[in-house]
């Protein structure tokens, strides 16, 4: 049974009307939004990718036109260590996006996923932390031009990071050596000693970031996927190869490339180091691959795979997308 480590918190909502904060006592209590975050494991090794799912649910009584969530622009995270010290996680990229508003009915949820320390920068060594997420968004009340701004913060969930041992430690040493070799050549600035404590902290944060995004390096990815004796790191590398390969099919499609993507995703599912959530994501990308087929059984096979995904991974991003695909198939048959 899929195990996700969940936390929820009821949103704090402000209604903005005609440029003024306006808490309408008749409408505001019926508007509430819940933020839930989940990790795919209860603990991780240093450098191991952390899959995080976010979910936003309208658990109030009002239909809204709600802003589509762009995590890089609207989601923020912080960790609290065992001493109570807050460690903010900074988004690694800046995005330019349009505000898109779509209907958000009572009981409806929207979700997505990300690799935490690939998309956010922070100094997190071995230890136990409390992880907290905050979403800042907004929208419009049903059948109204009355706008609202929304800030919702999740309850803390536990994030454990451990020192790797055995085959896991071997992979981490390989990753750190490969990244250090690349960053130590052709850039003398990286060898300068930061003068202030703030500069030292920033230098340490970016060093950690470049080590944590090892899955963006094709050479490292290939070696870990094909040679690593660590099931967990090998599973992560196989998944990234499949996910990455699928994204490239849009611009460079071939049957051979499609089959390679399938092999990587299938190997990820079969790997004992894959978490249940990672297996579900791999199955979702296999579903997307099925939709690219030209065979006669494409629609039938897609429907079967989508139904299985929805049944096996309830409450997840994969199930949400499976439902969306099934609805698209029904519309095409009408």
C-alpha cells in the first residue's frame, strides 16, 4: 500500500475587494483551502533525490476561480533542525509566468511533484528536520469580481537525512568526485576563499546545490544507472533517464528512442530501490509513452493503464493525471 508522509493545515485567507482588505463575514468562513505535502520516503541518504508531492484542496463551500500553482513562484519551504534553528530553502530558478485562473470546486484537489533539493537550495546535512511548506496564491470568488489573496502553510513533516554506507557511500563519493572535478577546472573564482560569513554560507549552499543536482549531469546519470551497486541511487538514475528521455521525444521522436525510454522506466519499476511513489511516477510516464504509439490498441491500452494507475495510487498526482487522461479519452469517443 502506498505510504506517503502527510501533513495538512487549514489556510488563512484574506479577501481583497476594491484594493482594500475586506473580510466579508458572510462569505469568508465558507472559503478554506488546505495544503498537504508528502515525501516518498521516511528517510534519505545524503545526495539521494527527495520526491515531494504537494496537494491543494478546496475544502470549503465556495467555488472559486483559483490561480494555477507554479511551485517555483508560489511554493516556499523551510526546515527546522533539532535545535530549533530555521533553515530556509531558496528556489534555485526564477520563472516568468502568466496568472492562469481555472474553476476550483468544493472538494476538488490539485497536485504536483518536485525533487526538493534539485529545485530548492539549502544547507541540509545528516540529521532530522521538520519540513514546512507555504503556498501564496489567490483567485476570485464564484460569479464575482471579488478577489482574494491566500496564504496557506502546511503542518511540519519529518525529514531525515542519514550518512550513506556501503554501496550507497560509494555512489556518493563517485558523484562528489565527478562534480568537484568539473567545477574545479576552468574557473579560478571557485578557489577563492569567501571573506565574510555570509559569503561563506552562500558558497557552502551553492556547493551543496551542485552536488545535489547530479541527476542533471548525463555522464554521471549514465554511470550510476548502469554501474551503481546501490539500488536506491540506481532507481533514481533510471527514473530520471526515463523522465528526461520522454521530455525529449517531443522534439526528437523515434521508435528507438521511445523504446529506450520505456526500458529505463520499466527497469526503475523493477528496481528494489524504487520507492512506491517513484514506481507510480514511472508508471505514469509509461502511460504517457503509450499515448505516443501508433498501434490500433493505443486508446484501449491507454485506458487500461490509466485505470490501473488511478486504482493503485489514490490521492496522488499520478491518479489525478490518470483521471484527466480518462476524461480526454471519453470526450474523443463522443
